[in-house]
C-alpha cells in the first residue's frame, strides 16, 4: 500500500443505488425485483405482519380470558385541595361549575369522582357521581354536604 492510496474509496456519504437505469448499471430491466408476482408490481407494500403465507402468529396463539375495556367507567377525577382553592365558602359545585373553572376538561361519560387528597377548610355542597370515603368524610367534617348525582 502506498500513502496516496489511503483515502481512495473512502467517502463521507454513500451514493444511493439508482435502480432501473439500464442494463449497464447492473440494476436495470427488472430493477432487482425479479420476475412477475405481486412484489414486482408498482406500489407494492408488504404487510409487516405477513409471514409468507403461513398461519400468522396472532392467529396461531390461543385467545384466553376476558377484556372488560368496553364496560370500563370513565370518570373525571378531582382532588379536594383543587376544589378548596378554586371555590369560595358555601358554593354549590357541580360539573358545569367545575368546567367553568377549568378543573374538568374533555369528555367523561360517567361523570365526576371526588377524591380526598388535601384538606377542606370551607363548607361546600358538591354534586358528583362518586366520592371516595375520605373525601365524603372531609367535606361533611368541614360543614359541607355531599350529593350523589
């Protein structure tokens, strides 16, 4: 090896292979796609789960159990500390009031659940679908009332 041969053939970027550009290029005619068949056609895209015609893994493995996702309840969850800082004493709090203050956003089909994180210093009347035991105890201890909707 000579010193002037050291950097020969070393390039920062590799040139892209230009297929279908004549037989002299070595990748002409069928453009390296072989003869006939769906994989040689224009716009062909292989399904990543296709396993060459054998039974796919997702169909070979037995299905067991029960998934309860279709029946899952969707509640908007709010803690007492956020309610305590957002509302004044004696306020009647329901879903529309919580949405007006920006505490509930988005769609929640099954209503609101109040959780007992934090403390309550003011009496409130809270209308909600569900309350945790600690939240209901803290609200009533502060002189407020709990109403199930």
